[in-house]
C-alpha cells in the first residue's frame, strides 16, 4: 500500500498521524479536513487506505465511510476516532470499515496496517 488519505478536522491529529505513518514507510499521504473533502479526494486519488475521523464538520466520518464504500466496496478504511463507543465501532464495521482505532492510542496501528497489507 502506498497512497494514504487522512480525513480529520484537527490539523494536529493529521500531522501526528502523518508522522507515525512516515515512520512505517508511508510517504504518499493526502489530507482532508472533513468527510466531503475525503469523498472528493477518494474519487480523485484512489488511496490504498483511508483514515476517517467520526466527528467532522459538514459530512461526518460515518457518512463519508458509507459513500466511500458505495464508490468502492473493497476500499480499506480505518476509522480513527476518540469517539470509540461500542455503538460507533459497531456502526462503522457494519458500514464497511476495515478496522477501528481509538485516538490517540496508535500503538496497534502498525499491526492493523500489516493486516491490511496482507489482505490485499
């Protein structure tokens, strides 16, 4: 996997996640500030993996997830949110998310990425 799209309304969180991903060898990283921009960029760049926050202005992460999966049912989407309630996790998986990672706990991120790569 080479291209990564990070959708989060927090510039700090996008930067932090970008730094972590670069440590794992991902360097072709795109950013979106809300779900609408994430959907638009997904259509244009067709990233190998998408990170979506749940709570974003205009179009939230779950709505963006639903649209991205409608565009490409095989899309690899990791929900990455501090709103890791059981209902959000269940809803995200039901809508087609590959994984759910609770922010800011990124210790499991490397293993999640390895699992995604081995499934492609």
